[in-house]
C-alpha cells in the first residue's frame, strides 16, 4: 500500500529481503525506494516488518522533539483509514 500522495509516482510492492532507502520523489513526497532505482517507490503492506541499519533519525521540524528514535525495527501500520479518492469517484466506499 502506498500513500495517495505517491499516486503520480511509479510504484511496486515491497519484496522479502528488499534493501530500501528513503527518498524524496519529484512530487516532493518522501517514501521508500530501492537504491538501484530511485524513481520507483516501494510500497509496504500493512504488517510489514522493517529492520534499519542505523537508529532512525527524524527531520528536525520541531526543535522540542527528539531527532533520534532509539529503535532499529518497526512494523508498518495503517491508522485513521479514509477511503481513497479514486474509490470515491468509482462509487466504492
């Protein structure tokens, strides 16, 4: 599943053992991609487990928040589910 903000970017589903990097795509949206093809977003299914080579660093948007998350693993979750815009156009809810 990819966020709707990546709907103008070519995508593919993640595969087991993919090595991914974060990337800011031409649409100004950030996401994951394979280092050998930075123009193709890699979409994660809900429940996908990620393992990071280093502790996760967040961009310093808020000076009062910590910029390093002291974990090297994460599970991708979907929260606050809103029907996708294309689904509404098709009359699907």
